[in-house]
């Protein structure tokens, strides 16, 4: 009774809060809106018996609506401060936005914080583009940086609604390069902008003569289905077109727009062009040094913009590498300016429930991160099969399901069952299988998977004692129950586990409701989640490029991915497993190779650092045409295609106020012996000055053996001798040495260092080890990545993920210090008995030989280092005379 009453109270409160918010013209504070809503609710819920419970509900709601919690704000970089034309607090009659907001509240049941973030960020974008009510010509170009599978569509849907409210006449959405994604976007906008046939937002408030939007495209018909000689009032109507980035389509669009503009004469037609997946197809890859014309899609988008005197181009992407490398001065007579985001860049805040690279990988390299790995190595047999397929006519090689792929099918059955038992019985459930770009291979794989999956289902339903069922039970206990418990312990979550007998009963029931689909251009299968809103769609999707970008896999838990690429943007977009998965993150698994997992982790670090760059730049009062965004490089991967990198410039990293640490180790014994040797040589030099310092950390005491005033020559000598894993950029000694030399030789900085040897603590879970480093004896080595899953560890290297505990770089600083004031070299003798070193135990570690890691913590420098990161936009540097 109470739970039903509470649910009703919360739903009414949310709807009424947003109603007050809609009519307040943004003048009211969140506290005032909260108080007004409470008073309104008291007129309906005024039972004296329930008064205490209602007051408790208000306290619970206050954290969401009363302005008491931190709300992330977007990062905004603009060429100029807004001219004040768009002030949301003074705007009245926001019909489309208010209707969309209420739709998100009432129909989609979205959290208030999510809706508020969309409101805030779209306001910032509106302030950055032109006033459609003015008579002055304008041309604004900007970029919105989101996260893969994070709700960018919801954001630009909110922007479209606000643009129509303010007087934009035509909105053109460039939606990917595939029909599926274009149709998906069209349907979404029909529901959430147009309110077609009183569906979607039309159920909140019906359209009237003053608030009506004409869609000239439909989910079935692209712009190619429109007669170019149609009679249509472009200046008098609000118009929406959703088109894919295709040569024939865009040429037809331009022809149509020219015809409609001729009918309108010289009328006022402000246009907004939204480029979804703006790094795909839109980038000009021509060679300006050879005088080449802009490439086709880029040329046609620019020509479309040139048709309008008042226009705004807003690109959306989660992988902005190519967009930030566009030449800032590229311009031609016939196509106008290139698509560089010259006027603004908006970084969307990370949504609370979003699970991205940071959740799947240790992007900030925190040694205290004890979350279990969600990555499962697919092993040699699976890799051998897919590596053997070089051409499409070799699809015949896929004649059975390899072992780890079969395990992934077991895992999907487990996750669907557990999600159902956790109360998500009507939610969508998806599994991704992506191993080849060849559709014939995908078809063969789908056939054998379908056959094998039917076999598995029959065993589950009719043979409870079969080997299949026993394998699934073992997987459930060892992989899911164990990791769910580890996840709860590491993060404080409360994910539920269940008895195997109950999971098995649910699996028998749910297994017959799972479909195997082939998602590519040759198949008639389609991921029509919208047709299964009530009961939920359960699907194993086998595909390739169609699953690589834009297309959303709802309720994705298990991904089997073996399709490598050496481009950052392509690899990130193939990560369809990112999304809103907090309610079931512990169940998610990525089956892939150790190499691909390593590349993804590097990419997670690169994106983490890129966003930190945005945070720093927003305070430097620079325009997008002035800042040179710095992007982390990789020895084998590239940011984007070589053709898109004509403006890329390589440079060394600026380590000012940064921490860098080793985490990858070769499995060759010679490397461990060498690093022990150079460490011993350093300790022998500084040993007379070493002093023991003790610090209480994590309820235990840590011993630090500290030598001060160590000359920089000794530090460089150590770094020159230390051998890192080939291909590791997580701690490039060459780059570090170069940075130290520049600051030392040219500016007299970094002359004297602290060398700090970190001693480990007693461990109850692993056999620790004493070690002698020259004259220095330690009772314990440092244990790292103790929760590693042996089966998921890479076979060709050791990856400890991180060795520096949180805040450890500030050891020996003032208590209130938030930064490093003295350069420090940390030495970490590592415990070889932890799981991460499982595959190198036979090398014979003892008190004279253990793995040695190091970290370098640099203080902040005020010196202007000309080459200060890995990859930058060359045209910006040239403009600034660098």
C-alpha cells in the first residue's frame, strides 16, 4: 500500500515540478520550484495519518529537485561571449521545448537531473548560434562532444525543439551513412519533435495551426522520394528533413532546397543543420598542398550551408579527433568555409547512469581501483578461426561455434535470467557478435550460432543433468556470482545474486524467447525495439559495420568482439557496450582479445585526458580557433584515418603537474633482471641519504624510504637504463627524459629530486615477499591488481593497470597541498606472487629479483614549452606562429 502511494506521489510531484518549471520562464530558483510543488502536493496528499511518511518523501525528493546536489555543467568554449539574444529566463511561449520536457517526464520517466542537463547544455548551444529573429546574416559553426551511446540524440532533439521555438524555419539532420540509422533518427524525431498523428509528444499537447512542423522525409522515404518541383512555402512553415550523408541524397537535397528557395523569393529562412556523427564522412580529406577540391560529402554539406544567409552548423560526435584536426582557414569560392568548429565547442557532462570507458577500464589509472575486470579473453582457438578468414569467400571456414563464443552464449542466457529476476523482466536484452566486415561471414556465423543456440536451449529445457547445463552453472558461479560480489565490495553497490536452482528455472522459461538475428544489408532482420516496448526484445545480433556506429543495442550485456582497427575513432565507435548500464553493469562482459582490450584501454586514457584538456582550456579565455587541443598518441594506432590527419602535428608531452607511471611489463626475464640492476645502481648511489618515513594509509602503515636532493643526472641515468614494454606509451621514458632535459637545460628546473622507494604491506590474500635492492632491505613488496581474473590476463605482457595509490604522488607534501612541489621518482618493488604475474612465475623471482615499476611526479611549470603534447592541429600552431 505504502509503496504504491509513494510511487504515485513521486510521479505526480515530478510532473507538477516540471509544469511549474515550464511556466516560470526560468525565473524561479530550484528551491522556489520545489517549495511551490510541495505546497501544491499538500492539497492532494493531506492525510494526517500519513503525514510523517509524506515529510520523509519530501526529504528524499529534495536531493533531486531542491538544488541540494551537485549538477554537472557543460564545458563551453566560445569565440565570443554570447551577444545576449538568447536569455532563457526571459523567453516565453516555449511550446516545443516545454512539450518535449513534459514528454521526458511523463512518458519516458526520465530523472529530473538528466532533463536539467539537457536543458542547460542546449541553452549553451542556443547562446552560441545566431538569432533567427534578426535580419542580419550569420554563419556559426560548432561541435558538441558527447559520449558513445550516451544520449546525444536526446540532446539535439532538445536543441531542435528550442530552435523551432525561437524562429528557426528549417532544420536538416544529417544522420549517418546507413538507412537504418537515418530511419531510426526519423522515427525518434517524429515522436519527440513533431508529435505526428498525436503520437509521442503529441499525446502531451496536440499540434495546432501555430505549432506545426512539416516533415518532408519519413522513415520509409529519404529526400530522394520528394518531387523537386513541389509547391511548398519554405518561409511560412517549420520544416524538418532527416537525410543520410550520401552523394545522391545530398545532391537531391540541394536541388530541392534551391527550388523551394526560389518559390520563397528573398524571404527570411534561418536554417539549423545538425550533423550527427560529425566525424564520419563529413571531414574533407583532400590535399590542399596539391590544390585538390574538397571531397564529395564535405563539399555538398558546405554547399547546403551556402544556400542560406542565416545558418548554424552544429556537429555532434563522441570521437572528435578528426574534427579538431580540420584546417581552420580552409575555404573555397564555391563551397565556403570548411566545417572546423570555429565558433564554439560544448562538452556534454557525463550522465550519472552512463557507463563508458571509465567504467570498463581504469582510465585514470588508480591503483586502488579493485573493481573486477569485465573483459574476457577469447583465447587462441577463437582467434585462430577468425584470423584465418581473409576474404569473403572463406566464409565456409565458419562451420561451428568456437569455445569462447559458446561460453559467451552461455553468459547471455545467464544475464537475461538474472536481469529478469532483478525486476527487469520487460526490459530489452541484447548480445553483440561482431567478428568480420564480410556479410557472407556474418551470415555463416549467424547460421551456426542459431543451430548451436537451439541445441543449448533444448539441453536447458529437457536435460538438466547434461554437460551443457553443468558448464552454465560453473560459469555462473565462477564468473558472475564471484565478480558481482567483488564489484559490490569494491564500489559499494548492492547487486543481487541468486541461488543457481532459481536462476536455472528462470533460464528454462526465458531461453525460448531469445532470437538470433543477422544485422546487415543482406538480411531482412531488423532491430525494431520500438515494436516490443511492452514485453521487451531479447536478441543475439550478429553483424558488422551496421553495428559499429550510431545504431543502439538496447539492454546490451554480452559483447563478443573481434574486429580490430588501428584508428581511435573507429575503435571507440565500435564499442557499442557503452551506455546506460548502471542497473546491470556487473553482468556486462566483453569477450575480445588482449590486444584489442589493451587498445581500448589506451583509448579510454586518451579520451580521459582529452576531456581534462577541455576543462583546462575553458578557463584560458581562448577561442576555438586559438586552442590547440592535445591528443594522446599511440605507437601503433592513429587518431583517425591518415587522410583526416593532414593537419596533425606530432609533439612531445608536457608533464607539468602530471603523474606518469609504468604499468606494462615485458615477460622476458632479461627485462626484469635489467630493471632490477639499474634500480640497484640508483639505490647504491642514494642509500647514505635514505631516511624511513611512515604514513598511515587504508588503515595500515606504509613505509617510504626517502632520499632527498638527488641530482637530476642520477634520475636520467636510471630512466635511460630502465626498459619499458615495447609499445607502451603509458610511461614513455624517452618522452620523460626529453621533458626533463628541456626544463633542466633551458630553464634550470628539476635539478634536484626525491627518490622514494615504496614498501608494501602485509597481505592476507597473497604470499608477499621480502626483497633486497642493493643495501636496502624491504620486508614486503607492493601488491597490485590482486583481483585479476587469470583467464583474462594478456599472454604477451604483464599489465598491472596502475601502481600509484590515490594521492600517493603528494606524499611528503604539506597536509593541505593539492599539488606536487618537488619532482619525485617513486620506485615500486612489486609482489610477483599476485595473480597479475601468474604467467611469469617460472622466471624465478626471489629476494634478489622482483618486478620493478616506477612513477614520476612532476611539479607545475610556468615555462612555455613550444611542443607540449602528442598530436595537435598544425594549422592552429602556424596561425599562432609556433
